[in-house]
């Protein structure tokens, strides 16, 4: 008696050879200096329709290295390089930031010395700062203008700090009896605001000396 033919062995489909996906080369590091105008948020999107960096910097892939309050003006750095961003923004690197500050009142030497020594805020004492009174700087007109009280004089200070606490400069001047009326950041480390009008930006080499 003949046996029924044995079924042919089923063959599994051969696995396709793994495809090598070429990695895109890393983007070239970029660093942008922006003169952030008053009343602009230091972010690229806002669900309330307020002005953001997107309105001024049409460069994809960059993000702020540090912050600047909405009611403050001046130098803001943007980069696409994470290491550079950390070296600029991380307080442990103590990168000097220079501000021109219009304050209400006439500063005394004692008030300036308190700023130099460091003042105690609600989140602890600040590091010593560099503080001096300066002549009224040549700046653009702020829009809207600063509100002054006619009976109280104003003065300009140059303040250099190496921290990055929330609204630190305003809190420091208030702590010594000199409320801030206008705040303009003019320098971060080796980078300066010079030559940029509000909303203008320029690109510079994306590097920071370790010296």
C-alpha cells in the first residue's frame, strides 16, 4: 500500500538584510545675538498671542541661552548647541552679565557698596556684584516710555552680576532702596549689544573661550 506523499517542508521567508540608515551630520553650531525689545517673551510660542522671539528671529533650531524678563531689554543669546548653551546659562560657570539700570532715586555710596558686597533677598544672599553710577547712556527710546514721578530724580547704574536668579537685578536694587525703572542688558561674557537696535540680530562665531 502506497503511502501518501509527505508535505513539502514550509519555508520561512528570508529576513531582509538590515538597512543602514545614514545619520545626518550634526548641525553646525550657531550663535545669535539679539537685542530683545521691551514686552517680548523669551520663548518662541505663546498661546495668548503675545510677542515672542519668533517675531524677530527667523532661524530654525536655535533656542535662548538664558532668559531676559519680558519687561527687560537688551542682549539675548540664542544657539543650537547644547554645550554652549549650558556654558552660557548655567550659573556654575559664573559668566558675567552687565546691565544698565535706570533707578528711581539718587544712589548714595552706601547703597552702591551694599550692592558690591551682596544683598540678602528672600532666596538668600547674592554674590558680590560690580556696581557704579554712570552717565545717562545713549539708548533707543523705549516703547512704551518709562513712567517717571516728576518729584523724584532718577539715575543710571552699571551692574555686573554672575548669577541668574529670577528678576535678580530688580530685586537687588529694590533691596537697597532704588527701584528699577528700566533694565537693559548690554553684555554677556565676551558678547556685547553694541550696534544692534531693538529687534535686530547678528550671527557670530559659536565659541566661548575657556580662559
